[in-house]
C-alpha cells in the first residue's frame, strides 16, 4: 500500500510511533515546568535511539514546525538552528 502524499517515507520508521508519542507534544491541559522538562527528556531519549532522527529534524526545520519534539529538539532549540543557518 502506498503512503499518503502527506506522509514522509521516514515517518513509518520513526521510534516515536505508538503510545510513547504523547511525550513529544504538550498535553491539552496546563503543564508545570518540571513536568515539561521530564516529558521532553523522555522524548529526546527516544529520539537518540531513532534511525531517522536527522530526517525528522530536517523535516521539522523545513516546515517550521512550531510544536513538540522533532529530531531531538524542542521548539526553541529548532528556532535557534533556523536562525544560525540563516546567518
């Protein structure tokens, strides 16, 4: 079966698929700073094991993804990468 046009081929191999995906995005309710830090640490640890981490990060940078952990970086870390690349 072909992948949907909106799905990047690397996404099917991502380590963040499944129940652990919740760690990659903030909850719908308010989140304490300590809880956010722990959640992001869990997500980043999963990213470190992922074979498509660099593809994921490049995708998030390309589309300017404003939310969540992508390629091992959070929103502010990705913004810094974009700014550095811009010169």
